[in-house]
C-alpha cells in the first residue's frame, strides 16, 4: 500500500515532517522583489512561505505599491503545508525535494522499536535515496543499539556486537536466527569506532551495499517483533490467566527446563 506516500496536489498523505497522515494545503511559489517582507508581521508563522500574488492568464501580476512580484519560472516551485504540524514541504514541479522523500522500498520501523533505535532508523531511511553508505552506517548504529538494549541485562557492557548476536541466537526460532545471521554478516561490513554509547560510526563499506540498509532494516524489525512485541503479548496473556492455570503452566515449564527439552 502506497496511498500514504506524498504526491503533488494530493488531498492527504503522510507528512514528511511529522509522519501524520493528514491533509495538506498546496500553494504556488512566487519570487517577490524589493520590499517583499515589509508586511511580514501581518502573516501567520508559515504564510511568508506562501505569499500569494495570483497571476492572471496574461502573466501580469498585481502587487502592492513599491513591490514587484514575478511568477516562479513556469510556476515550477510549490509548497505544501501540513494541517497537523504546520511545517512546509517544497516541490519542484510535481517532485518533492524537501524534506527528501523516504524511499518507498525502505521498510517502515516497527511501532514498538525503542525510540533511540527508531531515531537512527528514520535517519537511515531519510538519507537512503541520497547516500547508501550513510544509510548503511546509520543502520549499523541502530542495529548495535537494539542488540545492546536486548542484552544489556545479561551480558558485560563491553561485549561486542558479534558476541551479543551469538547470545541472542541460542534461543530463537529458525527465521529469527536467519535475521541475526544477516546482522552478524552485514554488520561487519560497516566498520565503526568502539564506543559504548554507539554514537559514532566511521562510514566505510568494502563492497556493493545497494540492498544492505534494507536488509538490516528487515532484520531489526524481525528482532523487535520477536524480543519485544511477542514477549509483551505473552506477558499480557499470562496476566489474564486464572491462578490455577498459571500454576499448571509453571510446573510444565519447570519440567521442560529441567529435562532440557525446551527453550522458554
């Protein structure tokens, strides 16, 4: 489904700024010369971006005395203003140029992804159309943050990404094991500085990385679903179980753990 993607003169779409699916007001942009900002205080905070001097069909533009306004070349520049956050997006013709549109092939982050991880994830998505290397480096940083969050209570703080991934791999289904393997293999293609907070990344990739950021993105979403979403759902299920059922479940789980027949 791509109905949420921004499109020129579309009634509603997901705002490139606030990510809310809402309506947008489109206006043509004009170049106003000389005293174009003389009446600045008369406008609302975003109106100076949409100074309106409607151009009649003959091309003449009526402007206040002392000012002159000329239509932007071929009416080629436009602005759309989000009804939710009131921020402006700029279009050259029918193409969104600012903010840089997210690549439609880049997967959306899981809604339950930790915010610090999601922030890096969104940055990686934003720069992906411009620089695959920068996107891959940001995804590596997001990957390391997520894996650290998932293992910080069970492993030493200085444990590296590979060691943390190996730890997670011991008790997961086959599909999640594959996702973790992707992280181990592709994550090593981005060299980074040793930093406990994982804030700095040296961008260096030794091979073609066209699909590397998306592969890491899919793997991160899989990990969030496995270790955060699924665990939350199971915890919620346990909370509504009668005490008699909980007691039986605990006995069965303890028996499995004692015999080594299951990974709970």
